[in-house]
C-alpha cells in the first residue's frame, strides 16, 4: 500500500467534502463516537454508537433511532453491550452486530486486552453471542457474498501483523467461523508499509462484482501522537491483494470538537459509508475519540 504521505498528497490535491454535525441525543454527559452508518431494521432507522465517559475506556454500545434529519434519539430499555467500536452487517437477513470487548490482561491485571465479539440480534433486547475472537484482534469484519459464502477480514498484530495488517479468508457460513480460521487467514498483498497500520471497517459489494472496503490507515508522529485517516480500497478477484487504495477523509475536513486526549486530536475512525445514486457518499465517523460526524464526499468506489 502507498504511504500515508503519498496518499495524503493525492487526496489534498482533489478533495471536496462537506461536514454535518449529527445530533445523538440521550447520552447526557457521555461521549458518543465511532458510530456505524445508519441501518434500517424492522422498518426503523438506527445508528449504533460507542458511548463512554470522557475519562474512561470502558464503553457501551447503544442504539439511537432516527427522529429527524441527522437527529437520533437514544433508545431506552435495550440490551446494553459492553463493547467498543460497533459494526453491523446482515447475514441471511439477520442482523449481526459486533464490537471490541476490553478486559484485564490475564498476566497483568493492571493492563488491558481486547477481542472482537459477534452477536446475532432478533430485537434490541435479544442478542445471542455467536463468536468470540482471538485475544488481541480488533477490526474483524464479515460480509455475506453474492454466492452466500462469508468474506472475513482479519487484523492480526505482533509477529504476523506488526502494528496491524489486514488479512482475508472466505468461509462457507458463520458456523465455520473459528479462531483457527482467523489466525491462518493470509495477509493481503500490498498491505500497510513500515510503521503504519490500519484495518477494515466496513465491506461493500460493488455493482461490478468487486469488493470495496472502507477502512482506516494510521501512524504515530515523533511526539507519539496518533494520526488516523479514513481510507478505501478494493480487493482483487481472489481476495488476496489490496488495490486502488486512497485516503478519503482527514480530521481537518470535519467540524472542530474537543478530543478525548490531546494525542487523539487528529483521529478519524471510519464507521460506515452510505453510497448515494448521484455519485456522492456519506461517511459516518468517530472524531478524536469523543465526537461523531458525517461527511459528504465523492463515492470512493465510483470510477476506480
């Protein structure tokens, strides 16, 4: 994959974007960020968001129902999932919601570990956990393909993935999803380079049969501050290589807001993408680990 510096240079030469503040009502003094794109379920439109106190990393996934243009109200009396960074997809018509569980590290209770969990939902009060991911892996994503198989994007770190690289594997059904399958998923060719890292946030089936991925790409600067950018790329036909990567949004494109911490001031975390018929798209994103906004951009999967 091209470097952040190269991708940013290309993006800044051509970018056109307009931001919108979302009204996410009902969380009171807690922040709502790292939201999903809106999704329709049983005739109502929802956004799932990470709800969290400013001084904490222990989050809840809550659901907000659309009540007016760009306005969403917290739905009360739902099951509360103790997860970070929610994502949603539909498999065989059923809502699958996932997120990152954070818990004390077994070897040192003062430190934290994490893993991605998946749930099957039949209502906002009925969630069945169907998968517990490998310890240490965020950004696990699944998508039902047109032939009913499941594409799985992984994001190992450490010896296999460094600070975080994307892998991919195709399985026949969610029943075949295992930690063993995830851990043996090969890394995509043309992955993140050097000390940069990233992950997939949302998988899209494109009109021409290709796979598009909304993701993020990130790095540290010399002061140790994080820089996260929204990006997109396509997978080649056999799901082994990253192609046509681009940065599609940076922090400066969004409205000002106070970050969770100073080192997170330049963070855009892709949540979801709504593709419009007029060639634009709406990017829903978390900003600075404290805010949620929408950005209207050219559809990154058009004219690739």
